[in-house]
C-alpha cells in the first residue's frame, strides 16, 4: 500500500472521478444526498466517511466502492 492514508486515497479518487464526469462538488453532494461542504471535506481527507456515505458517493459517481479505495 502507498504512503497515503485511506482518507487521502478515497478523497483523491472522489475528486478524480468527479472531475472526469465534469460535475461540481455541489452537484455531487446533491446527487448523493449529502451536504455540499461534506464533499469538499472528503476530498481534502478531513472527514472520516461512513460506509453508508461511501456507498452514496460511489453510486452518485457511478463507480464501485472499490474504485474509490484503490
């Protein structure tokens, strides 16, 4: 495993897939049903995300949870 911690890996992948799909943090939050500031906190690895919210984010991005953890 790399030297990055799991929150940095997850947050970086959320940002990568969000940008690939050309959607804003606000739009992702709306689709996922979470607060808009929460997405930014996830992407900056400031928030320890729950499994439920991990699933919501993955579904909103139309990717598998495992894709956000690699």
